[in-house]
């Protein structure tokens, strides 16, 4: 069975069983860059085993990923967060990078 471009990209960029999906892919040919926008696809966030509804989304972030052909590749996402009973906020951890990093784990391994 043939896979769609989105399925191929998702298998390359996102872990199997991920809570994220590809929303859009944009190429910037003059700058030889590819931007893959992903979005969270669950209605809630799990923190310490408890489910909380999504409160809002953090501003869009961009992570540098492994190159595809001669093009620099970037992952873009808005990270959902929830409001906890104590009034604090918790964000979803992204599966492709450690918190605070600007590069994906796969790119870090290649450096």
C-alpha cells in the first residue's frame, strides 16, 4: 500500500503512536528550507496520570531538524498547556526535543 507524503514525513519526524500530526508542509526554495508544521491532536493533557483540558497554547516554536536533501528542515509547533488545580500551568513535552532545546534530538545525535 502506497503511503502519502504526510504519512512518510510523519514516520520520519514523529515517534510511532505520537499525539502529534503533520498540519502543513511549506518549502522555502530560495532559502533551501522546509518547514513542517505539526499540531497536537488530543483534547487533553495528561499530567501525573490525570487528564486536564487544554487551556491554551504557547507561542509557536521552531526546532532545527535533520536536513532533507540539500534543504534545511525545521519543525514548527504551538505547544498546548493546561491549568492545574493549584493555579500553575503545565505544558506538553514534545517527543522530538528536550525541553528548552532549539534542535531535535536526532539533530543533536548527528552533531
